[in-house]
């Protein structure tokens, strides 16, 4: 019998494939891999039916491999559990590996495993427990967490460091699934921070860092412990974690940051590990950001950081370079000046072969420009653009040029003629295939907002219209013609030779419809301008000729296939035709009675009136509108955007007329808005919008009728008009007149100086600027510049400009940007609505936002100053927490208040005496290697001065007494626990959703076998950390 | 936290995949494929950090990778991990593999995927770094291997025999035996 069994085994085993055979088979069947694997899976299914555990084990091992190739093996879940439960370590390990690869917290099979895993956790063999912990960490479910939390906690105090280490890490996973475990487990976890084994210590730091990253405020009281660890430990991995944690804590407690500066600075000086150095710098930066004021010597720290970062950036290692630039951009936000000193370095990075580094450098440029260096930087960027290969990168460069120039309303652009020239050069480079629209927007924006530069702009644009050739490529650069045509038309008054421009616009060209439409529109503008000139000069023949000419040329547009162009051209033709008829009438009339040529130069009054009317069409100045203004305009009372403007079926007269008026009302308000904003600029602007004026009574009646209709309509979403809202609406249009419009003073001398040599190339401006600077500075760059013109300081609206006036030696802005934006009443420029995206209901960390019973780090300080009275053990901490949790809610509330008071009290005391423990720490903070941490493997770690050792010992004792003092005890809050439960439920749901998104996909890829034997070549161990 | 550890070769064939967050198999394959596409188009002399792909992570996650000969080792981590630290961890991982397999090459990873998993589980547990010291890691692995060997003991003898027989590659050897010669030899053999 026994023999038979063995024999059976033998034969079965003989014909079973093992993992190696499977892999070999798959490699030999590259062409029909899927088919081969499906036959293998059939075999595996056979094997799984056998009684022999070794056979099953082999099958599961094969399944694990197949899973990696993308096959679902969850059907074998039960067999995997069987293998996991084997008493043999070999099988157990294979089983747990398979489980960790294919089980997930929602697997229903997991409830079968609870007792088995518990048995493994309590196994005599530490590797049984270790394997169980490793596997469990991948698939632990809320139920398993709840059931096994105690076992894992017991393992945290195991005698074997290996198990302690794993159990500590495991607890984090337990907390995520079962937040209730956090409170009871926390004292033990805290204890592990001082575990004799460095691995356990490191694991505990790791777990607390993960916890604190999401809910930093709850872990603030642990700061002294971490501070001690930071100054004593030599395990770089742990140091990095601690320092990262401090980076998260400092924003909450600025005083902590102040204490940190010095030890971190020391670490920066002493460490040889780049990773540690980098994290130190990062945290110092975070500290400096959080305590932006009130640090006397923080400029030294900044300097140090920037210096060290410079070393990183200069390093040949691309990784360090990348990280250096990344950290630089953080400094840039708060201390732009210190970064600006390294402009050369950052500009050099623009030439780097690595694109991610180039992009990082570009990011930095954004913050580094000043009035002084903008021209230079842009010149370099233009140079890069000419050389750069790859349109994506060129596009990015173009975008950055515009971004750095346009930032904060052209803060750094001192000379807009230069800027326009740059824009035109960008257009001529023909690089930005995607950004044509962006350039067009910039052109429009500058022309509208900088009145002084308009004359220059119209001439530039005329040239552009004249010379720009639309290439057949699929780029969007032709968009600039839209802007150019609009600018020359709108600011026709600034043109030197309007007729020439008109002819350029009338030239027949192949352009997209929307641009041709703008052409036609602006032809009329130019025509109006020229006709007015003719009127002034009493030049009747000239006017007639002009009409004829334009009419003739517009025929080309009349035949356009674009409906918009056709319509506009037709309207324009009709308008001009009207004028010409009047003129021709006069011609005849003049011939009849030339005696009446007393006034008007023979031009009939009707024609004069028409020309004036046309001019009025385009009178008035446009001012820029804030990008989000439209979105923020509150819906006017009674305006229903969902309502029919024209009711579909013919209804009774009243309702149709009401909807008609509705429309009119909308336009009336918009019209007055425009007129109002145009202020004094548009004389007689009211004439422009002739509309039906309804009496208030009529309006009111219509509104009532409409409201009645709406209220009886079930499909109509009723608005909830608030009193304030309607008031705001009412105010809105009245107040638009009050929006201040700055009359911007010109800096006459500057403009005059520029007019002398109008050049095409933007470099000219740079040279000019440099000449000016050298002239003013007496040949030296660094010399102080004379005071800025008083004139320019007068204007109230140039806040941006004034704010930067402290910088010395910067060139005077020649042009001033109009920063007035058209904004609805009661709307701020800040984008408050953009920050809602952060909330993630599935984040398990929300449930872990539990206040913990941590000895407040203020408390010992208070006690120590009052000659520490009652040092009691930490064990007591748990007891009051439990009693309070069972008390009634009202009591709890009271207790909460009390706690608050206590908090306040301690805060007050803090100011006087607190922070002393930290100060104590710092006084003796020369970092020393603690003897128990210097294991052989840490030899490569940073070497720190040994001299401070005895000093340190003393400090440690002092701290022990402090730590043992009791602190403020917080209360369990049941609401939080409930919240935790619901959060974990929602987490479950998320997984289900993911599951449902399953799609089928097959892989076809062949690997050349020759590569496999190549050794991985790890001859350059860096190992700086370990 | 480490979200995933992927090892694949220059052609994108997975050699090891370890996800510390559950994704179903097809999504896993998609992630591997996407990661491969992101990583493989980068030169060897550029930096080893990469903003995360669309499938895994998001803005908080980074791909940190190293390229050794024919293999890419990619770690997908969030911002709580130090970039340079992870790079060193990858180095430790590969050096450990090198020690365990003696001059490791891609074939070792192909045929001993399970062993690679066991090694990895001594470095990283549930997405958190467990041990970074190579000597400790090696000690743990060796102790576990010892247990496996002990357990194998006698009961594994037939298995070893089978595998020995298998590795003899019988079909090939049978073919290799020159059968036609044999009758000839017999013929030639005169009694």
C-alpha cells in the first residue's frame, strides 16, 4: 500500500512539470504562448485535485508565475489557502507568495484564513511568522485586521528583532484597515522608537512618518523624541524619514522650525550622503518658508542651501542635477533673490541633453526674471529656440517666453516696444505650431492695456500683415493675423498711412473664415477713419474714390465660402453703397446748383451724417475683461437662461412679446455696461445701441407674468433669490461707471528716446538698456540708480509696479500696463473655487485622524521649570482615556472644553517657559553616533565627531526624566471612530469599482534570447545610505 | 510608500511584478506596459526620475528606475520616499540578487521568479522598506534557504532524481544516439 502510494507519487511527479519546465515551455512556445499556457492551466487544475501537498505546492508555484503574465488565478484561491496551511515552510512560503500576488482585501476566501494565519503568527519558527506577515501585508482586510490586531501587537514585543520589525510595519496596514487599533497600539509603537534594534527603530519611524504625513498635527507632540533620534542616530535611512517628517511638521509649529535649523545645518555640513543632504536642504527650505519672518540669521541658511544646491546642480550626475533644480524652485517661491544669483547655472541647464532637466530649468526661469535681466533672458531663450530640435521643446520654450514676460501683468516688462518686437520675432521663427493663439492673445492684450505702445503696435502689425505668409503646414500661427487685423482696425487713429494698411487688408488672401471676418470688420473701421479724414479735408473726390475702391475689393470677400465673411462683407458693402449713393446724388446736385457750395466742401449733409454714424459704430474704447469675470457675473434676477427666447409654438401675443423683451433687456444691460466702461472716451455712446426702451411698469408686469409661468412649470428649477443677491445685481450696472479707469501718464523722455531709433530686432532694446544702465551707473553695474521719476509714482493703480520699486538698479519701465480689469461687483480676483479638488473620500488616512495620547512636549517643560513634581509612568496614560470614553456625552463635552482651556493655559505657559526642552536639546546638539547604532554595516555612513560623546550622555539622562512626566491626555472621540468605519467601507467600494473595470488584453512580444545571459553589471555600488 | 515594484526587460516582458495595492491582472499588465513605454524611450544618460504614468499614482507618485543591462527595475513611490534613497534601495536589491545568484543575469530572474520574490520580501514589506542592510538581508535569506533544504531532505530525493533525469533531456539524448550504427555494428560483429 505504502509502496503503491510512493510509486504513484513517483510517476505523477515524473510527468508533472515543475516551474522550470513551465518557464522553459513558455519560452519554447513563443508563437502560441496563450495556447500553451491554457494547456498548462488545465494540467495545473489536474494537479490541484491530487491529495499530495507537494504536487499542489508545485502547481501553485506555477500559477504564481502565470499570474505575472497577466492571467487570473483567483479560481485557485482555495488551493492556495491549502498550500499556505501546510506545515512545511517551503510550501507555506509558496502559498503565501501566491496569496500576496492574487488575494486582495475584498477576497471572500480571506475569512477562511484567520485562524491559520494566527497559528502561523504564533509559530515557533520565526520565519513562519515572517512569511505570514509579509503575505498578510499585501492582502489584509478590515476583518483580518480586527481579528489579528492583537496577535500582531503581541509580536511587536517579540524577543526576535526580525519579527518585531515586521510586526511594527504590519501595524500600519492594520491601522489603515482598522483605525480603531491605532489608539491602543500607539504607546507600544512609540516605545519601539527607542528599541535597541536599529531595524525595529527604523520601522517604527517609518510607520509614524506614514501616519504623520497625512495627519501631522496629531504627531506634533512626538517632535522631541524625533529630535533626539535625529541628533543621535546614524542610520541614514531613518534620518531621511525623520527629516522628511519634520518637513511636514514645521508648517504647523514655527518654533519647531527654528530649533531645527541648526542641527539640520550641521547635518548639511557633515554628511557625505547626497540623499541625506538633499532631504536636509528640503526641510530647511520648508522651515524657512514657514518662518518667513523673524529669523535673524536665516539668510545664512538660505545661502547655505543655495550653495549646496549649486553643487548638486553642477554635479555630473543627472539625478542630482534634477533634484537640485527641483529644490531650487522651492526656494524660488520665497527667496527669489538668492536663486537669481545662480542665473548662469540655470541658464546653462537649458542646454542640457536631458529634457526633464531642461524643463526644470525653464520652470526656474519663470521666477528668476527681473526688470533688469528680462531682456537678456528672453534673448537667450530666443537663441535656444532657434537651435532647439523637436517642435515640442520649441513650443515649450515659446510658451515660457510668453509666460515669463506676461507674468503678473507684465511686471518685468519695462519696454513694450521691445516686447512686441519679441512677439513678432517669435511669429517669424515659426516654431510654435500650437501657440499661435497664445501669441495673438498677447498682442491683443498688450495693445489694449498699454495705450502708449499702440502707435508702435499698429505699425508693426501693418508690417506683419504685409509680410506674413500663411504656410501650408498645420500650424496655428496664422492666428496672429486675427490679432494684427483687429489692432490695426481698432487703433486706426494711430496709423501713419491708413490707406496702405487698408490696401493690405483688402488684398485677396487664402485665410480661414474667422480671420477673414475680422479683416472685413476692420476694413470698415479703417474706411471710417479715412472717410473722416476726407470730410475734414473736404475732399469729395477722394471720398468717392475711396468708396469705389473699397466696394470693388470687398467683392472678393462677398464670394467667400464662409458664411460669416459673406455676411459681414455684404453688410459692409451695403453701408458703403449707401454712402456712395448720397455722394453721387450730390455730384448731380452740385452740377445743378453749384452756387450752394457754401459749407461742407460740397459734401452733402446726409453723407456727412452717414460717415459720422459709421465712425460712431466704432467709437469708444474697450478695456480688458478679467478672464473669469463672465463666470462670476451673478445671474440677473429674472433672467432664465433655460427659457425659450422664441417660444416654439405660436402663442398668444403677450408671452411672445415678453420673451422678445426679455432678449432686449439682456442686450440693453450689456450695452450700457460697455458704454459705461468706455467712460468719457466714447462721446455719444448712447447712440450706438438703439433699443426699445420699456417703462419700468412694463418690465415689472412682464417679469411678474414670467415668474407666474415659471412657478407653475414643474420643469423649471426655482431660483432662491436672496435679498443681497438681487441688491448686488441691481448695483452691478449702476456701479460700472464708478470703476476707476486710470489715465496713465507717459514717461515722455523714455518714449522719445526710443522713437529715435525704431529697430526691428529686439536686441537693440537690450543694447539700449545696457547703455542706459552703464550711463547711469557711471560704468558700473552694481551702482545705485537714481530715484525713479516722481511722475510715475503718482498713479494709484500701479500697485504691481510700486511693489517692486525696492530693487535697485532696475531699469525704469517705459510703459505702464493698465491693470484695471472689468469685473463684476463684489468679485475678487482670487480663484477661490479652484481648491476643492483635494478632498478624497476614499483616503483611508482620513479615518486615522485620531488624536493620540502623546505626552505633550510642552508639558515636561512646564514641569521641569517648576522643579518636576510627579514623574509617573507612561502606563497610566491609557487609563484615563478609557474611563472618559465610557462617560456620557455631556461629560465628554465638558471635558473637551476643559482640555481646550488646558491647551490654552499650556500655550500661555509655553510662551514663558516652554520650548526649553528643545532649547536644551539644541544646546547640546552636536550629533554623535550612538554606540548601539554603529553596526558594521553602517560604516559607510556619515562620520560625525566623537568628541561630543560624554556631553551627549548627560543630555540623554536629562531627557529621560522629562519624557517620563505625564502630559495632557486626550479623549477618545467616538464620532471619529464611526467615521473611520464608514471610510473603510467606502474603501471597499472603490475596490469593487476597480474590479468592474476589467478589460481583456493580450500581450504579444518577443524577446531575443541572446540578451539573457548578459550579466547585469552592477560594478558601481553607490550604497551611500546603507 | 512604495506602490509597485516592476522588473521587465528591454522588450517590456515582465520578470517580476509586485503591487502593494490591488489591481486586477489585466490592469497590472496595462500598468507594466505603460511604465515600459515611459521608461524605455529614455536615454541611459538622463535622470532616473519620471513623473508617474496615468494608470498608477497621480501627481504625488514618481517612477524611480534603474537600467541594468537587459533589465529595468522600476519602483513606483509616493512623495514620502526619498528619491535618492530609493535609487540606493534598487542598487541594494540588485546587489543582493547578484550575491544570491552569483553573477545574476536575466535568465536567473526568469527561472527563479519565486526566489526573487522571496528576496524582495526581505527588503520591502507591504510597500514599506523593511531592511536596507545587505548583510542582514543575506543572513535572513540564507537561514530560510537552510530550512528549505532541511525540509527537502529525504523526501525530496525522488524529486531531485526526477529533475536530474529531466535535465538529462532524454528525447534529445535518444535522438543523439546513432541508432543506424548499432545494427551495422551488430552485423559486423561476427560470431
